[in-house]
C-alpha cells in the first residue's frame, strides 16, 4: 500500500481514539457529580474486553497508536466503573 495512505489512516485512527476518549468524559463528570449515568454491568464488560485488547496491543500487535488508543479506552472504562461502584456504596 501507499505509505502516505497508511500514515493518514494511522493519524485518523489516533484522532478517533482521542475523540472516543472524549466521549467518555461527560459520563465521568456525571459520576463525579454523583449522577448515576453509567451501567455497572456494561462498564465491567467493557473494562474486561479493553483489558484484553490492551494486552493484545502490547504483546501481539505492538503498534504504538493501537496501544495508546486501547490503553486510553481501558483507562476511561475503568475510571467510569470505579466511579459508578463508588456511587453505589456512597448512596447506602
């Protein structure tokens, strides 16, 4: 394939990763403000799947952009999961 195309596609994928992470921020803010806006089961599943995706990125794929995107999504899912669980325990 053309190197320019691969470079552009890689850059776009990296930008999409940033946009995806930004999409998690409103949920993080809601949970920080004690608004229960996330489902624990969903974020537990997403955290587990992103954990294995990140392991795949690190040990198999070894692409820095993919590692960065997967790690950012894992971090976002984990933070949301922790904040949501914390909200459950502070309400009781």
